[in-house]
C-alpha cells in the first residue's frame, strides 16, 4: 500500500468525524509537513546552533557556534538547502 492509500484509509475511517479528530489521527500516524527549503544566505545565517540541513550537493551539516560542520569537518554550504532539524521549532 502507498502512503496515499494509507492516508485515504485514515480519512475514510474517520469520515463524519470532526476535522480536529482527523488531523490528530493523521499526525499520530506520523505525518509531518514538507521540509523547509532555504534559498537565501540570510535565511541560512538565521538558523540556530544545532540546526541540521542537507545542502544542494546532498551534504548533511550541523550548525555550530563557528559555522557549519559536516562529516569531514568545515564545509562551504551550497544553496538551496533543506532544513532537516531546527531546534527552535516545536514539533
């Protein structure tokens, strides 16, 4: 079964329920919004320490006090980046 089919089954099972109940069920099943994509250096610079991104060259990097660190050490970030984790956002 595809993710779409699973979602359709969840909605069908709750048909007639209120929207909050449907949303709660979908969230409990593990849905999360699409990852945020950053295209501007200012947005990148605004991310907090411990933020994790995947850049345009598929490098995964974590924000430290003095810049971005990847598996091999310091790295120049290539835009656009996808935000994987932002510790300032609550789930």
